């Protein structure tokens, strides 16, 4: 019975493809790792959207997995692909998730080695995405969306820069969507004032992200979150102080307030905002004047970024010295 149903659906799809005009033919979602050279060549460059998902491996405290952003990005990529393929005549080409990022939360407390964080230097991340953009641009692809869930300013600044390079060099669009729809945490409509104070500054592994993992991958959330000690942060200064503590567990806010229902209620709105922006860009919207997360960071200004930059320079020097010693530079 199942095979018969599949044959009927396939037959109807073929018939519709023949009857509908070319600009109304249903699009498809492709995964680049499953395609051969001829199949990739056949894609219409003007009507193919490339999705580049990036998910940092970053500590998320004792209750969430280091791949928390990976799972959020995977779901975000799936939702976006399913929405964009509804555009008549358009296809979506998804790349494998890139598990690399920079600027993990532990660097705020000047902890550059932390279990769960496995990252790359900003310059390395920029080179990776500029290289990918180069290959795609040289092959004629015009529409690329970077799908990203990590809200570290330095991480997003780098992805924005790679997109700017692609636009200036190839005339196409390589957009880090998350940087453009980012909104600072606001007042919750479902929590009491006391709960909001308890979860203040919950930008990392607090109630919000714990709720998302309870919604997507509950089996990966340690049940200990229910008894987590609240670590509210009123402002950036207090956030820094909390992160510098020797016994900092790796989160801010209050994981114990998390619920899957809270994430489910919020997710649809966030997903719609991402899709709406993507569709507007594909329709010709000029996004160049939009404010982007990460652009406000100036390397060298008197903030924690200076120390983070110095740390990365030390790593690069160490690597270059080894390469020179081995005659590999």
C-alpha cells in the first residue's frame, strides 16, 4: 500500500511539472554532499539559494551539550530551506554544517581553555568563509545565506566581513541572516518580574537556550538544570565579573526556569522573521543599511576584545614559529 501511494504521488508530481509553466514548477532541496558534478552544474545559479550552516562547539555549562548551537542551527536551516523552496522555480542547496566558530562565552571571563569549547581564531574563520565564498562565486552562485545561532560579536563580525567580500568581489549576496534579525533580550510576557530578575542577562546557557534544547533535544539536557543556581547579570560589567570567578559553571541567568513550551511559543516567531528577511533579499531588498550584530565591535577598543585579540595573536605566533622551525612557512 505504501509503495503504491509513493508511485501515485510521484506520478502526480511529474504531471504537475509538465502542466505548470516553468516559473511555477516546484523547487527541491538538495544536499551538496549527495550530488555529483553534473547535478551541481545543472542548477540554475540565478534561482538557487545556498545555505551555509555554521554551529560553534562551545561550552554551555553543566546542563547543555557543547553542540547546543549546532542543534539550533540545524533546525533553523531545515525550517528556512522548507520555506524558501516554496518560491516557484527556486531550489535550495544545503551544505554540511560547519562546526567552527570563534569568541565562545568563556573568553568573556578571560578563560581561554574551557571544557566544551573548541574554536578557531577569527582570522581562521574569516578565511574559511571567504574561501567557500570564492568557490561558490567562481562557480556562478549568487544567493548565499549563512545560517548561524552563535551570538558572539566577534564571531558575527567575521561572518559579516566574509559576506561583504563575496558581495564586493562577485556581485552576489552572502548574508549572515542572524546578525540582522538579532534583538537584545527584552521583557518576557510569560514570566513574573521576580523570574525576569532571576534570569537577567541570560544570553548564554540560561533559561532561553535551555528551553530550546528541551524543545529540540530533551535527551541531551541534564536533569540537574532544575536545581541550577541562578547567576543573574544586570549589565555587561556584572556579566564579566561572574565569568571571571574560578568556579563559574559556564552560564548566566537561571536554567531552572526553562520549559520546552516557552521555546515552542517563541520559535515560530523567530523562524518567521528569518524567513521573511531571506525572502525580501531574494526579492531585491537592499539590506546594506541594516544594523548587524558584530559591526559595533572595534578591535583595539578598551574592552575585553583587546585581551581576546592578544590571545589569538599569541596563538598565531606560536604556530608560525613552529612552521618556521620546520621549514614549512
